[in-house]
């Protein structure tokens, strides 16, 4: 029976004897042995003990940090370090981010990971369904932005979501033109297995029409005819998309993807067309 299983009185003593700090440390030490090295955990990992003996648990964890049996990953979160001849092996920033739950890296970090841009940001941008603020994870500075998906499923393929976010931001990627971004993403998609491309299309159905149009043109060029048709059916055939593409794909006009400098011309053409149609109905 563990320490957390004993009933507590109002004064915080176990019935029959006083709880000693060392006994709490032993219970915590036995629990953390169940975690693999480098795995991040918080107070909730200690179950009932975190609710009934929070202060004692905090003191025990602090003692283990001082004894270097634990390391702090960030506020109120710890990990059991691995050791080599140089000392404790630090954990990667990716481990800290993965401990945040169903989130994924987006923005400039995603562009860098996908090979679209060489820029390295000072603040890591994280996509989350509801959060929208900044925080710190140790030395990491985190900025939350709301993800396009209203709910990120467990085990989501984050690389696919990073691709779709990059398409959504295609006109604003640093160190790369829209055409450069499309060529790079097309190179990546062509090397996916079919089931991953199908999952990519499934995620894309939750994204804006311009993202579906660009992805549809890319899949048509990559000879995914059925998946291209799925995306085509979700688009308004009269809508034009000003995404800044010029020559990266041969079917841009078919998907109504307009290049740079054509925004005003397209608007003027539509306005003149509507004016002429209105004049034909005048008495």
C-alpha cells in the first residue's frame, strides 16, 4: 500500500502515526522510477498524493531536484535525466512542446522544419484549438495561436497540419516566394504514401477554400485524380484565389489561382462585367 492510500485526518496526519518527509520522498522516488528518462511529468502524475499532500509533495520534489535525481523541465514539470560522462543529458525542446498535449508547431518554425525557409524564430509558435497567449517553457518562449482545426485529434499527423498551415500562409513566408514554397511542398507530398495523402485531404476539408484550391492543383499535378476531385467539389467555380503563384504549377489558371499584381486587374474585370450586365437591364 502506498502513502497516498492511507486515510488522512483533518490535521494531515495518518491515523496511527505522523507522516515523515522522508517517507513522502520514498513514495515519490518509487513513482518516478516508472517514468522513462527524459519523459516530462507534473504534479498530476502522483494522483491522490497531489491532492491530499500537495505541500509535502512539492517539498519532496524540490529535494530530489537538489539531489539531482530530477531536473526541472519548466514550471511545475520535471523529468528523470539520463547521465553520461559529461553529466546530466538535457532534454530537447521538442520534448517540452510534446508535453503540452495535442498541439503542433506552426508558423516560421513549421516553414523551417519543412525546408521552405531558413529563418529561425526567437519565439516558437504553437497551434492550439483554444489557447491564444504567450508563456515560457524554461528557456523557450512560446506563442499560442488558434489552430484551424477546432479539435486536434489524438495521434494527429502534425507534419500534414504543418503543410496545410504553410499553404494558408503562402504569401507571407519569409525567405521564400509562394512559388518556391509550392515546389518544396509538392516535392514532399510526392514522397508520401497514399494513406498520408488521403489524410492530408481529410484535414484540408477544414481549411479555407484557397488552401483547398492550392492543394487540389498540387495533387492534380501529382496525378492524384480522385483526391483532386474531392477538393474540387468543395470549391465555388466562380471564385478566384489571389495566392501570388506565377509558374510553379501548369494548372494555375484551371484552379483560378492568380499571380502577383493581378489582384486589381481581376477586381476591375469583374466590376466592368457587372456594370455591363447591369446596363443591359436598364430600360
